[in-house]
């Protein structure tokens, strides 16, 4: 009889945890496991890549209600004679407007406001997995019945006392807490020293066969620019350090470097970034491309991949650039040395615009260094699909061997 597994994640937008989950789902042996997937936002770009064997659960009642216009929501409330959904929605909206909240705080405010109207999952699972911090972990802890519960920690951040106290109540429900890197485990243990014994590390799974195939299909850059193409992938949020990227971009323009810096992503800083681009006359130098379901042709056709993050759980986009043999310039965030070897597969620089500028221009101007990095990238081990064995060990509670040929599905 197949084990019943539930995964939960905020959405399948084009970001690191989301791509990691889609890759994991593509490798699971569905003759042995029956998989459901709970999303809190639907219709995002990576949903089309979810294997057909995965059952995407219908949206929660509150999810559907929150997508209604306020006028429609009031009509439904009056029709159903049920004020709770509307009151929960208004409470969350009010709490958001009170302060300029971080994503961590928003997740807490959301759950404090609406958890009373989020229905319990009626099914009982062998295993329930929250594949992201925040709302998915709250949901699995409180609203799902399962013999075992696991949660993934894929972002490294330090919490204040209020957030630690709130989140600890949910982490106490989990049998195992999985970090995607050693540094992520270390920082989480600093936040929650009392439950660190439940932790283990399973790295984000990267399937080079899938990425290589995807890089050869779909659209790439559609302009006719023939200078140095720089690419950054990441949510338009504070964590990604776009103010560093924009300042480095301006410095490159001022020094007459022949380049164009493209960005794949969307997020809360979009308008602020657009204003910065306009004020600094960078319209033709710093180009926002939005979100693409298939980013890999853009990576493959870039000359340099740049990451200006302030913190990352792992840095999946860097791993993808490496798998496509694109030299990387990255800031020195906590987890960076899990995959970067300075001046071997790219450059690791200080977390400021001058250092990023110098790293990029060194790769452009130093042909010998650039060629040695590319050569090293071609010789690097590609991907880590063998990490699926650690996932199986976690959910099966026993050691099993899986030959690599059985782990790779055709795409």
C-alpha cells in the first residue's frame, strides 16, 4: 500500500524553495507514494511543471474568499450569513497597515488573523511536510493529521523574541526539522536551541539533466544587445540586496562598461526599483524581465550570473548557474561556501556595491581568470540528485539504496 504524503508550500512561484520542491516531486517514486500538495496561492508559473501524479488540493475556503474583491466578499458574507471570513480578512488587512512588516511578521499576522477560519484537512496522512517556513509550517502543525510531521527550513534569518516565541509553539509539533544547508541549521539552532536536536540537513536537490534540457527550450533574451549580459534571479525583496546591484550597475555605467544587467523576479520592491532605475537613468542598463516559468535559457545565454543577497538558505539560482557553466559573482552570505570556491567556480565578494562592481569587472577584463573559472565549472560535479536518498531515509525511517538511473525521470 502506498504511503500517503502531504506537501505544503505558499505557492509555486519561480523562487528557490519552489523550484526545489518541483525538482523533488519530479524524482519521487509514485509507485510507492501517494502525494497531495496544498498551496496557499494558485495559478503561479511552476504549477505546470508539477508531475501529473501529484494531486493539487483545491484552494482553502479562505484562499478563495481572499481573492474576491471587497464588494464580492461582502455579497458572499451577506448571502451565506457568515461574518467570520470577512472579519478575519479585515483583521489581517488592518494589521498589515499598522506597520511596515517583514515577511516573517506577515506570516505571523496572517495566522493570528485567519487561522480560526482555515479548515482542518479531512484526510489522515502517513507523512505531512511543510516545505517552507511561515504559513505552511503553521498549517501542517495545526490543521493536518499525520503520523509523522516534517518541516523544511530554507531561509537563514535571525528572529526577535516575539517571533521566536510564536514560531516555537509550531515547531514543537514536528518530528524532524530539515535545514537545506549547514549554515541554515546553525542559524536556526541559534534561534531555537531547545529543539535543535530534531534537526538534520538535506540539501536542495538539483537535477542537472532537467536543467540542461530546459535550458535548450523556450525563450531567452529578445533584444539585440551584444555586450556583456549579466543576470540576477530573485524575488524583488530586501533579502536579495537589489540596492547593492543598482549601485554597482550605476558604477559600471559611469565607467563605460558595455553591459546590460537583466533581472528575473517580482516582489514588493518592484516600484521602488523602477524608480531607482528612472532616477539614475539606468533604463537600458538594468532591465526587469518579470517572472519566467523557464529561466534556464536566460541563465545559459548570460555571460555572468550575479547574486547580491544579504542572506540565503542555500542559493539555488547560483547552483543552477554553475550547472550551466556560467561564472558567478556573489556576495558573502552565510551559506555561500556550501557551493562556492573563490576564484575557482566564481568570485565571492564583500556585501557592498564597490566589491560587486570590482568582481564583475575583474571577470570581464581578466580573460585568463574567466577561462579558468569556466573550465573549472565544466569539470565540476553537476547536481546532487543522490540527495533523494536522504529524503527517502527521512520518510521511510530506514536506509535504502536507489541507483541514479532510477532517480531521473524523462521530461
